[in-house]
């Protein structure tokens, strides 16, 4: 027996949101998971690899806590030092404060309430949820355009995010994540734990980085220069533990 059209549409709304939430991280890339403006932990993606990249799915229930994208390097001192990067990350999260709750409202309306309305055959409720989501998406897109300089976006990039949020309502729930992920920070692997994590979180970050560095050595010559540099970074991480 085929499923009702309303049930399929409800499932499609949730599926599109989850697919849009996912990202694929290459070796050397990671996401800093945040909570209420603070750095919580580091995620390098699933152990399962697809085309040399690791899929990463953030908590689907917290679209209002955007992640920060970083790239770790095996040499010492690339880019800005950890103290400068930490300050820039805090400013980046402050610029997303207005966008994040609006994205959370979009998730509540179009990913939770709207599918329930469709499943319960309440078309008027679904219509109200969709209209309110359009409004929240438009407001979030406007904020992104207004704060594009603080978010490190060009006008074209900001407008593209705003348009996507309105055209694809399930994607509007990820507006804060999308705006937050546009900027990336390059740091030495050994400096990442000094970005401002709590003591317990910093230890977990060191373990995550150490595992990624050891994994990277599988693709390098054992006695090569890059393997030696990774060994030095591992030693620095263990020394800071």
C-alpha cells in the first residue's frame, strides 16, 4: 500500500534538512562544536570514509549552535596564533547571535511542527508553519547580509545564503551553520587545544587530534620529512596534556 502524499512530504522535509546539515571533512579538516557561544569539542567526522572524506552530521536538534570550521596543519605557526584565532572565533559567534535563534525557529517550524501537521492532516497548521518559517528565514537572511563583513562573506555569498534560506525552507534551519562555516581558520595542530576549551574538553581535543595525526601517517613515507613533522606535533600535543 503506497504511503499518503502528506507522509512522504513530511519525510522529505526532515530528509532535506538532515542532508543539508551534513558535511564531508577531508583529512586535516575539523569542526569545532559550540554551545551558547563557547567552544565545546572537536569533531573530525565519522570513521567511515567516502571518497577520502569523512561524513559529519551535527546534532540535528541544535541548529542554533553553529560550528566553526578549522584546518589543522602539521607545521608550527601557520596563520594566526591560537590567541588571535580564539578572539576572532568569539567575534564570529557574536555576529551569528541574531541568526542562530531564527534558524532554530525555522527548524522548529518546518522540521518538527510542519511534518507533524502533515501527518495529522492539519493543512492550515502546516500553512501557518510554512509562512512563519518564510518570515524567520527572511529575517535571518537579512541579518546575514547586514553582518556579512563580520562573518567574512562577500555580498554575493551573503545574498546566496539568504536566497537559499527562503527558496529551500528545510535549509533555512541551517542558515547559522552555513554562515558560520564559510570562514575557516588554519592552525598548527598543537595550537588547537589552546583556543579556549575547558580543561576536560581540551584533553579530548588533544586525543582527537592525536588520532587524526596518527591516521595521517598511514599515507606518508615512514622516514619522510612530513612523518617527522607529524611526530613533532604529536610530541607537542602529549607535552601539553
